């Protein structure tokens, strides 16, 4: 039976991948700092350690008497993060090191990017994208130097049940209360999403093939949507309409606000070619936005005291202008 280490395991993506892998019958360990309770069963070992502490991480992982077949690194954000983890695990026993990167590594563009498109600093994503890029580059060097079995995935916006960012919840809350939804007005902005269930299926499908080793994949549902499309889908799912309030660049300048003050996304095109993953033998994302938002809303309705991150401090202010 394959033995797997998932970094994280308590929130959104890492939690979803751990639960999915457990459901597939794998022996799954998770690695967290122990700050949050684990609300699901089936974990083999819960390692509690700060992954940035190399000495502590080495001691923690070496308390067990076996090595890992696969590592799903969901919580690495910097080169240092991957450098430390790859230095303390047994590389010789490893069949796959799956790294969750981001589409934020690409240079700004209004075009759809492929895996061979140029990466670099994107001011919209700042250090987040730059640090993910450097982490990728370190792993690629390891692969080229010693055939370290990396697989890198670059998703766009991830959504679905368990999302602890104030994104879908922002829409559901505004629509439920009958409040207008402001959004940045830009006819050229188009984005893509990937539903959490699709993402974890993609990740876990790497266990079933060796063809993906050493490769980078965009992982997104190919549907391209505008912000207006996105809002309309949410209203359709909830069967309730509220005013959509476009905020132009000039209005933002007059009010001295940025899109991130009132809208939970960056106002930039975020499009990715999905041709490579569709021909890879890996799982191909199949859940469109309408189906995904419906599932998200059904999950949202069951939640109480949902802890969410993102502060939209000017929503009501810009809605009244």
C-alpha cells in the first residue's frame, strides 16, 4: 500500500486532498503546526511541526520507521520551504513529489498562457507568485540533477466546499441579504476556475501513472468567464437577483480604492491553456462553474460560524456611489 505525506491537512486544499487520498485506501500522514483541530478520520500519523524548522522537521519525520512513496506538498510557498522538506525526506524511496504551485508564476498578459509561457514577477500577485516561481525552479533543478520525481501543478482560482477565503461566501452573503455586488468594470478581463474536487482528482491521479514525472501542468476547467458571468451564475444558483454595480477605473481613482478593497479577486485576466493536461492521462477537470457554484452554495448553507480570510473593507462604500 502506498504511503503518502500531505503537508497541511487542516484547511481547504490540503484537507481535501488528505480526505480524498484516505478514501482511496492509501496510508496517509499529514504535517501541520497543530493550530487547528482535524475534523475527519482515517489519518495514519499527524505530524505536528513547523516545516520551516529543519532540525525539528527531520526529527519529527524520522520518528517513523518507514519512508514515503509520495509527498503532496500543498503548503510550500517559498524556495526555502521545498528546500527544507526535500532535504529531510528519503529521496531514494520517493515515487512522486507533487507540488501545488500557482498560475501566479506567469508574467502579466491578457492572453491564455501555456506551460511554456514565460514566468516572472507579476505585480498583481507580488511576492506570492515570485516565491512560488522560485520554489518551482529549485524543484526543477533537483529533477535535472538527480531525477527527483517532481510533478508541478499550476491552478488558477480554486473554489468549492471548504474554501476559507471570502470569495464564494462573499457572493452568497450579498445575494442572500439582497445587497448589491460591486465589481471592477473591465470588459477585457476573463478568468478561469478549478473546482476543489477536480483539483484533488488531478493530484491523486499522478499515483496511477509515471508519465507525468518531471512535468508542469496547468490545471483548470477550460471555461472562460467575465466577472459579470461569475455573478450571474451565483444569482442563478440561488434563484435571486441583486444589482450588479460596475466600478470603473476612474471611479476607483476618485474614491481612492483598489479592486481588492471591495471585490475578492484581482482584476486581471487569468487564463490558462489546458491542452497539455487533457492529453496527459491524468484526470481532466470536468466540473463547470455553474455546477461548482451550486455545490459550493449547498455546502455554504450547512456551515455555521465559517472562519473566512480576506478583508473587503469598502464594499458598502463603493456600492452606494
